C-alpha cells in the first residue's frame, strides 16, 4: 500500500463532489448567490492550509467509513443541507466516477493528470475569488513538488492502492449505463480503442532479439482493437493542456443521474455490517482522522441568511423511498481514544480532545468511531 495515496484520493473525490453539487444546484434553480456561496465555502474548507498540510503527510488510506465522514462534514460546511439518502447518493456518484477514471488511466502516472483536471475545474467554479484560486494553486504546487519526482513503480503502487480501495464498489450509475461504459452488474467496460499510453507503440508487432540484443525477426498479430498513437503528453505543470479528459466535468450537460446498488454490493454491505471482529488499527485511524478533521476548520453557518436543503434525487418521493431502503447499522461499542502525543504535536487536536474526558480503559470495537465523529459535529 502506498503512503502517498490519500491526497490524490481526497482531492479527486472532492472535485467530483463539487461537480455533482454544482449540477444539482442548477437543476433545483437555487439562486446564484446562494449556489456560489455553497461552492466557495466548500472549496475554502477543502483547501484550508492546515488541513492540506495534514493531508500531504505520508500515511495510510482511511477506511471507507472514515473517509465518508470527512465528506459528510465537507458537504455541510456551508448553508446547504443534505439528508442521509441524498448524502449516500452523492458519495456513491463520487466514488464510482473516480473508480472509472482510475481504471481507464492509460499510465499509472496519469492519475496525477486526473487530479489536475479536477483542480482546473474547481478553479473555474471560484474564478471570481482570487484568494480561493490562490489556495487551489498552492495545493497544485504541492502536488508537483511531492509527486513530480516519483518513479513509474511508485505511481503503479498508488494506482493499485486506489483500485484496492474501490474494488468492492459496483454501483450502477445512469450516465455510465447510457454511455455503455458500465454493465448492468455495475462493472465497467474497458475500451479497446483510442490512444495508447504516451511513449508506447500501437500493439500488433512482435520483435525477437538474439543474445546480443540484435533484432532478428518480426511477426505481426491481430489485436482486435482500433488503437492510435498518442499525439502528445499531458502537461504536469501548474497550467497547461492536460490532453487526458478523465477527471473533467461530465455533468456540464444537465443530465439526471441515478444510482442503483447491485446485488453483489448489497451482499457485501450486509457482510460488512455483520462483521464484529475488532480492528486493532481502529484507534490509530481515529486519532489520525481527528487530527485531519481538526485541520479542516469547519465552522457552522452563522448570520441571518437561512440555509436550504438540496435533493440529489429527481423528486422528494424518490429521496424518501431511498431513505426507507437504507440498511440499518448494527449497534456498536464506544472506542475511547488516548491522544496525549497528538496533543503535544497538534494544538488543534488538543482543543478537540480537551472537550471530552477519557475515564475508562479503551475497548476494541469494530465501530470506526461514530461517537468520536459525533463529538466532532460540535466543532
């Protein structure tokens, strides 16, 4: 598992979240000033300097539940509110879109181009706010600094870590189904056409060499596809032509988007809920998550402006029906966390942890920290 995967996962999922929210804000005719405030507030929280510093520290990926919690907080960083069913759908769309993009990357290194496409689009949402654009640019510069010198093998490990994270997700998305890039079982269709990776040749030729490294024979074979050579490499600079289209906004055309969980995913979710084996990494994950959340600096909306509810479904009836069909979570035990070292290293975490007292000995639990996360709601 790569220790450099989390920033790419977070930034790309965050970009997909902004694409979806922008589409729904327009579809529900939310006034422009409110819609703009929602996107700006989320970007401000997402690219908070302290949060980005914590994010880029080498660390393992969080569990799906822990990462989902971060996006719950992020989506509610402004005056907009989502109920649980809409939040579920939002996260499903985010994860399936990024899974598709990672699967189709021509080279492992192109995951970085996907990230730059998301950052470029985010800057389009906030182009009228130079301070926010600066925050996004600083994050892009940090990406170039951290990932610019990585080897092909390191990028392959990052891509493998991402695919491992997504491997059990098979949620059907209407856009993918209509474009025939996803099957009815939720699995994606890999193309056998288009440009090959940069600096690679179109398949169809086999070269054979002798022990001296001299070419002695050639043979051709039918590959069954319609491949072409890549014309140029995408830019990995702060500004430039990314060439690769993966990671751009597929919701720019106003199309309704539906999600359906496949039977395999339902069975997996059921098995996950029924698993009660304690996870010895749960406490450490929660400590790291608390530290990361402390850096986000999420504040509750204040002032006279009223909030509004956003619906990720076409109608309120569909949203209510989706809420009724959500599986119930099993009861869980409380995980108490000792964070003395984190208090010394991170004043923000010390403030969070100072709001509650640990009196009992820690108990291992399969819960990924619902009680701690509930406490974070008070931030």
